[in-house]
C-alpha cells in the first residue's frame, strides 16, 4: 500500500518513470500509474494538479538524478578529465542484452513527443539538457587545464560549443540506435568524439567495460 512508502510523491514519480520509459507519455494513463503504484487518485492530485504538472515534475526529478550521477562520474579524482569524459560517453554504449530498441533516457524518449504537447515539459527538458552541456563544458575545461585535452594545433578547445556539439551528436546517435536496433550510430559517435577531442590513440571500447546503458 502507499502508506508503506515514506515519500509517496517520489514513489509516484518513480513508478511513472518506469512505465513512461517503455510506452511514452501520451500513451500512459493516470489509472495505469496509480494502479501500479498502489496509490489512490486523491493522493495523486494532492501532489500533482494535472497529468501535465506530473510530467513536468517527473522530468525535473529525472534530470536532477541524471545531473547528480554525471557530477559523480566527471569529478572522479583518480582519472584525467579526458578519461572521465570518455567513460561517460562509453557508458552510452552497451551490448549487455542486445536490446537496442530500448532506451532508458527520457530526453531521447520524450523530447519529440512532449515539445509540441506541453510547454512546461519542454522547458523542463531544455533546462536539464542545458545543464548537462554546461557540466560537459566544465569537464572539457578541466581537460585543457590538466593537459589531457588539446586540439591538433595546440590552441585551446572552445569548451561550450564543443560540449554542445558532442551532446547533440550523441542524442542523435541514441535515436538512430532505437531505429536501427544495433549500435553502429553510437560507435560512430564515439569515433567522431575521439577525433573532435584529438584522442587519436585512445583504446578501443571493450563491451565488458560497460556497466550500464542508461544515458
């Protein structure tokens, strides 16, 4: 029952995320979320005044969790900035279960669907992705500072445009991976990333090095 959960609001969000990742936002009704969560409709409306506001809160919660995980990955003290960045990108690729049609990223899953449907949800996604690009740009600056990232002419990489280019490229590759149901788009994105960051001697990706396919 819902009373077993200390944070019912978060429990509803977590349940909704699991279902929406599989089906999309519009295809999922409140009854399905509430039935799965074991929460009465009155409790839902206590926390969320509408499905749209629930969607906005869901995306804000997802992006906050994502950014916290990204910070942990990019702030590891025992690796160079280049190593931390490539570990992040390599984590986008997984052949663990060969289910390339599946995607655990709500940015990839919902951007096209909700951008024309809900302005608050579109804005929540935009705020989150802007912060992701900022974090990646900071990591590129760290790489310039520690000497692990340089461009071919020894000029300083322009961190923010480079981070934006990389993130856009990987998002597009993730979408193509869903369409193709095989990882070539992500593998090509990795090769392009190595070229853009001038990491020509970087080791090839080993499939068993990937711990998670969540973006």
